[in-house]
């Protein structure tokens, strides 16, 4: 009985992971296909902007992603020592800048002195929104503080309301409560 359950689970996983509509045409190059794929348009979410081509979470990276027609720009947010919300993935600045220290322990002024690559600076969420406004879509992920607490969500909501982004449904808002 146990083997039958395992076999069913494997079959179920195989069927669920199966082929997408775009992969199910009868024969490659055939005029006939099992499903129409004209309406298949997956969303392109630019992870940290165009981070493979430009320094991640920088103006260059976001501009490149928009130029390349990304549907959303993804923004990881962390809160600084003085309460500002900045676009940076890691808890510390070592990997992405020429500086050292934890974002939560540095002020915005200290972060602005760092080079994030190609003479780019760490950006605040407000700078990003002021730059792109309602012309782009945002996929925003909030990060926990160093103690595992969610601390910036109300401030983010206030900023999004200030720029009328929530009212215009111009973003995906994802609260991450995972340990990074």
C-alpha cells in the first residue's frame, strides 16, 4: 500500500509539473497546436533591477530593467539606523558596496557615502518612486531587522500612500518573514 501511495505521489508531481501550454504543440513547427499560446505573457520581474548587467538596486540597474521592458522592478528594503528605507538586499553592505557594517547600524548619510559600483549610490524607496513614479510597477520585499522583527511596514505603507501607489495598484507588496 505504501508503494502505491508513493507511486501516486510521483505521478501527481509529474502531472502537476507537466508541460505548460507553450510546450504542448503537436509537432514542432506544426501549424496545429493543442493550445493557443497567443495570450501567454509571463511577467518579467527584474530581480534587484537588471542586476546581472548593472550594480544591483541602483538607478542604473532599475533604468536598464525598465529599458529592457521588465514588468516590475523588484526592490528589497532595509531600514537604516535613522529610520530611512533603503534598497539593499543584504543585512550588511560588504558584498554590494565599498563599505563595511550592517545597514541597520548605519545612517542614511553614512550609506550615501558608499559606492555601490559604477559610482552609484544606495537609493531610498522615496528616491526610486520619485524617479519612476507611476510609470513602472514595483515588487517590494521588506526585510527583517537584525533581531528578526518586521519594523518598516507602516512607514512603507505611508510612503506608498503619499505617492498614490496603493490607490493605483502599481506594486506587489510582499512581507518576508524569513531569516536571511
